[in-house]
């Protein structure tokens, strides 16, 4: 039982790094001696000290003979900006290391623990493994598949509509739900919408919480129809990415690039940007998580392409009605109900009067 308590504290510390550690994982560590936590630390940002090193430095000489709890296997490789944590652990005199999960990174996977064991340090793994995997699900997908973890976020009425027939959609959900969405924007690397959403709503795709960070802004725009006056082009920070196909005119691509935007020419599939290929390109840019906030068409395309890992449906207690109203997911429906997409790990949360229903595909 005490193992779970100490690992829970390590997980809580790790979660403090949400939205800041990419492309690294979130890691927390606590040093325990005599049944008490004597120090703790978490990884704050890529390129800065790792959780284990921070916790050991705080513990100082008291770390000798203590137990270290960490939610991810300590790193042992040197092909990075910071020294391997295994060396610091061995030097500190720690007698035991308890790890929630093995690092999925092939440069570490199991080797960190072996190095510790070779130095005479006892190790234990699997404590709260499921919770640790859930916390770093984006890192796990990125490091194993070289693609970002994709969240499909939709705000809809109770009957599955995202807008009236004439396109009115502000605001279907209430203030508390919208505030939570901005917290999510602070945690993901990038937001993605289709060109239809940009034309209709002209969104800024920013994060509006105190201390929050603006994510990358990704626009799927097959033939480069975006207006030069679009709000997403105002930043000039190379964090607005427009995904196009060869249909896009070179002159317009050059103009957008000169003004601090990035244009990715992606493979064409059925006359549109191939979203699976786009995810590969984003992975090469070290973008580990993407939240899709587009409309009916981009939601349908993302689900059809099989790129979505997690869905988040914010459902408002409103009924819009009408076959002419815009559904949350467009496209063609399957002929048979057995071919409908099925979700796992369902959860519900209330935000004011709205309900968040979420699930995963894996």
C-alpha cells in the first residue's frame, strides 16, 4: 500500500509538467527514507534537469540507503542534452528504485534498470503502471510510432449538432466547458482545424488561461485557400502550419513562408490532404500531441483516416433538431451498425450544465 502512496506522489509531481516537457515524457520522482518522503522533483521542460536528478540533489547525503520512486524508468542513454539519470542514482547511494513503467524508448527500454541492477541497486517495476501509461500516452505513441497522439474534441448539442443550418455555433457549451478546453490547449503541442473552420469562424487558436502557452496552429488547406488576413497568420512565429497538396500555388506558399508561417506539402488522398501522411510530418517536427477542433468534415476525415486516439465530446443540454443542422461528424455513415467505431475506457465529467464524454480507441 505504501508503494502506491509514494508512486501516486511521483505521478502528481510528473503531471505538473503537462504541456511543457514535449517531446520528453512527464516524469516525477520522490526519495523515501524511513517511510517518509524526504524530497521530490519533476521534469519541467525539455533540456532541463530530469526529475530523479532534482529529487536526489534536494535529498543530498540523506539519499544514501533510501528508495527512489519514479513513474518512468530512469534514462541511461547519452544522445541527449542532459546526462543519464542512472549515473546520478548510482552515485547517490540509493539502495532501491521503484518504477511504474519501463521506458518505451528503444534507447532505454529495460537497459536503465539493468544498469542499476549491475550496480547492486534493487529494482521493482509495475507499481501503478496503468496510471503511468495514461499520463504519458502521448509520449508513448510518439516514441514508438513517430506520430503525435491525436485528440478529437467536439462541442455539440444533445442531439449531435455543432451548429444550426445557417452556421451559428457560438456558444453551444457553457463557460466552464470552454475554460477546460483552454486548459487542454495549454497541455497539447498543437491544434488542428480545417480550412472551412478558418473561413467560417476566423479563430485565433490561442490559449487564454493565465500562464498558458499557445500551441502550434495547424490548418488543413488542400489548395491553399486561406486569406492573408486570417487571424492564425498574425503571429509570425513559424508555429502556424498550413498543410497543403501539390494543388497549392508556389507563389502563395512562398508568400506565407516569408511572413513567418510554415507550409507542408503533403501527399494527396482522394483529392485532399492525406491526414495519415500529415501525422508523419508532424512527428518529424517533434510534435507529440494534436487536438482537432475543426468542424464536421475534418472530424469525419480524421476518424476515417484512423488517426484519432481519444475523443472528447462536450455535450450541452440543448436540442437543436432539424436534418439541415450541421452534425458533429459528417461524411458517410457505415451501412451496418456493427461497423460503427467503438470506444473503450469511457469516462464522464460535468462542467457546469455540460457533460464531457470521452473514450479511447486502443
